């Protein structure tokens, strides 16, 4: 599928200043598409449904995550016995990220 091939390129491209603009142009070109694509690599191995016409979901698809800094903080902070509440969840990025780490919470 073309989108998956482009996704691999944009995930790398977003790491570099000049290529990030090109990667974002690719993402924006797909914002009119209402397609749902399931990825299998959110946080390494989580299945996640992405809608290409949704801002947050499309960024997760094209970049690999929407909230990198916050997810890194959660990764350092969460312990398996904690409880996590995602109040006002947009598409569930924090929820599935936390659920992977909270086996007893």
C-alpha cells in the first residue's frame, strides 16, 4: 500500500528540518481522505486505528506519535501498579500507551 511506504519515509523525514516540511506536505495531501488505516507499531507494538482526515490521528500515522514529549514523561513516570485516567481522550494515544505499562493498575 502506497500510504505505508510513504509513512516509513515521513517518519524519518520529520526528524530533519528540511525534510520535515516535505513530510508534512505528504501528510496534508492525505487530510481529505477519510480512510482508516491500522498501524501495528505505536510505541513499538501497539495496534492503533488512524483516520487520515483527523489531525491527531493522521500525525500518529505519519510521524509515529503525536505527543512525543508527554509520552516520554509517562514512560519515565508510570509504574505497573499505578492508575492512569485519560480524561477527555482525543483518540486514545495516552490510554493505549499507559495500558501497555500498567499491568496491575
